């Protein structure tokens, strides 16, 4: 069968997308077996699979592997009104309109292509080393795409076979979350055995052994978490034919031990291979954090995606005076979450449904008055005092009113400012803040200037936090693992890198849990983690079913106009438990296999 005809036939199988991304080959008459007769064609087949990797830098637009997650949680408000995150926040998403974000369909389309590749690779006309590396890459990618499905939908259909028209529908059944995670973790370890410890400079963006261990660490951390580990709220999730319980009803604490050991192994082996927590040349705490996301393929990155000259995320983060839409707007709650430079907490809670903060007077934080002096690299003179003396990661992550951006532009988000609503079209900064993190200060959007960019899926800082969380949950904050490190060690390494003091001694397990949750919120901000973290912790019904706030963008004639700095309702958000803990599977997918494919609760 000709390659084009074969792929079109496969497109009719269950769980498969209709994409024909392999239509164009070196020869239109080439069959799939032909592809594996030439090493260049084989590598091209595999390289094409990488095109399915999600562009998580795009928070606003539709598509199977866009990222509605950052705007779909309390981190951010997306100014673009057509973003799918608005449906998530309003509770108006459903099994029909979720086709705008077809993670299930496109995930399994990628997996189908990987399984075709794996079914032929052992007979490919290539060197043993090439076959070994390519097979390792394919197994890692299969684990990666299965995890993309798992984190959005929960229990997966574990596909280690080629989905062709002869495969019966009963094979397309969801398996328990334990079997889902085990399947992914095994693919990770099989990939680990085949992948190199490091990639050469021409193959950056391809996985290494550390990539496989990092993915395994995250999968096992999720499996140990309350959403998946003893959750009676999801007792209704059973296979319709076999009655298999898809989410266990009894907690197993040993899963935390497995997650802790997986994270520790990843850290140990990654560092032995030359990876490490990134530090800038002058070890400046702001740059230590900022440059993780701007210095291409630095030592902290365990797996990422080359974005080429992609500039959309930078365009969405620039002010409207640059001719851009100012779409990526951190919420006031996100701004409030950053600590002071001495590690104290500025705001301990809220009254009046979030409109009035409860200020920790011992922190030195104040929301009144303006700075008389500047601190180079952090804030200029004249800005509101609430933006002074904050922790270094704040200045690497948040662009606030009066801050200097791209060397010489003072950000003016108040109503009559050059970046304010008075001079805006349909898109404008909705909160008074823009995302600074992930953006290179030397890349401008007016006039457009781009350079090679990338997105990080896994970095060592995350694995440190994974290890701290799992260790604390299994044995408490002060019990050391086989490497001699406890939860304090892993958290404090992250904090110290960004110029913050270590956590206080004597924390209870519960206190340490809250500190770890906070640390993940800050360290991993805007990296597509919080949406899933608050769900796996079962915190989303508290953190997401509430309003988010902004500055008063409808007021202000100058940087020091007090009327602009009044907290204002930005959006009342909706979260219904347990329905909103998982994405709905597209109804069109359910219709293909009504007797076998279980829809998620509430959809």
C-alpha cells in the first residue's frame, strides 16, 4: 500500500486524528517500509514526530498542543477574548467545544506515528548506534505524549501497538491510573537504557537519559498525589465493561517513596552528566533565575523544544505602545505571592472576597507611597512601594507599572499612560502587569527582532522540588534520603540560588507541605505547572473557584496617581469539583467507541 493511502486508512481508526503530516515524502510513491531503507529518511520520519511537541509558550491561541493552562489558573488573565482559558475560567467548556484544544486526539495521533516507527526501526538500514538512539528517542516521546494525555484527562488508553483498521475497539479502553503511570514509567526506563547521557551540540532538543528520568520523576509524583492516590471523589471512574477501578480509593504512602527515589536518581545522574542548577556569570540572584529561560540550552535544561524564530510569546508580553496586544497579564494574586527580599511573606490573606489584603506588618511591605530611590536591576525611583524590596524572582518574572523594560521604556499601564486602556484597541493589559519571565530583553517586537528561542519542558529546578515534596510526604521534612539530603536541602538549594534565605528549622510536615506548594508556585510560575499542581493536590476547588484581581486600569493620569493602585475585580472564576479536575474527552472520540471509552465525570 502506498504511504499516502496507508496513512489515510489509518486516519479512520479509533483515537486517531486526520492529520496527513507524512503525506510529503522523498518520493510520493514511497511505502512505509521504504522509509526505513535509508538512514536519512528514517531520521526524517522520527524528526517529524517532534513537530507534535506542544508549543506551551502560546498561552492564548487554539490548537491541540497550545497551552490554555497558564491563563486557566490563578497565575494569569489572558487579554485576548478568544482564548480557550476564558471558557475554563467561566466553567463553560464542554466535550464539544474542547475540540479547540484537542489534546486527546492529537496526542494519540503522535503516538500512532511513534508506534509505526517502533514497529520498523529494528529492521532499518542504519548503524546499530543509530537504531539504538532513535529507538530510545521514540520510546521517550511515546512516554511524553502519553503523559500529556494523562495530566489532562487522568487514566489513559495505553497504546504500545499500531492502531490500524484491523485493531478491535476493545483495545481502546482506559486503564487504571496505576497502570497508566506504570506504562509511562516503563517507557521512560526503556528509553533511558538506549539514550546517551548528553547530546552533542547539533542534537540539542533531543532527549538524554536525564530527560527520561525527569519525565519518570514527574509521572510518579503525580501518581502519588491526592487526586490519583486514594480519592473517593472519583469512585465512579470504572471501566464500563470490566468494572476496573480507574482511581484507587485507598491511599498508598509507598507511592511517595517511589516518587522521592525517582527524583533523587534523576538529580544524581543528571548532575553526574554535567547538568546543574543554573547560575549567571556574576551569580546575581535576579540573573540566576532570569537567564534560565533566555540562555539557550543552559546546564539546567533536561528537555526542551527549539522554537526557532518564534516570537509570539514575546509579542504578547510587550506593552501596547510597542504596537502589541499586551495579552499575558499576571493577576494581582500572582504578584502578591512573591516574598520580600528577606524571605518574609508580605500578604497572609484577604478580606472582602479578595479586595483587601491582610498585610504582614513584620515584612516591611506597604501598598502606599512611592520609592524615593532606585535599586539597579530591580526597580527605578518613583514606583509604588509595593514593588520594592521583593524577592529576586519577582523582578525576573513580573513587569509592573513604572518598571523599565527593554532598556529605556517606562511601563505606563494607568488609564492615560501610553500603555493604558485609553489608547488601546480590543486587546490591552487587563491587570496592570505583564509577564517578564521567559522574555529576552534584547528581543524587540517593534520593530520585530527575533533570535533562536526555546521552551523548557523539564529542568533540574523542578526535579529538586519534586524530590522535596515526595520526601516530605513520605517521611517528613528532616528525614534524609540515600544521598544524605532531606526536603530542606532541596528547597533551600532553589531558594539560595535566587538570593533567599533557607526555610526556618522545625517545620512540621504540614507546614513544609505549604512551603513547598508556595515554592512551586513561584519557582515554576508560567511554566505550565500550577494548573496541574492545584489539581493533583485537590486544591483547585479552593484556589480556582474565586475571583482574581487587577489594578484599576480604568483610572490614573500618572505613575503616582493613587486611584490606579486600587485593587479591582478582574474576573469571577468558576471551578466545579470533581468535574473540572479533568478535561472532557471530545464527544467525537466518545462516539467512536461508546461501549469502551469512558468519559470523565460530569462531562
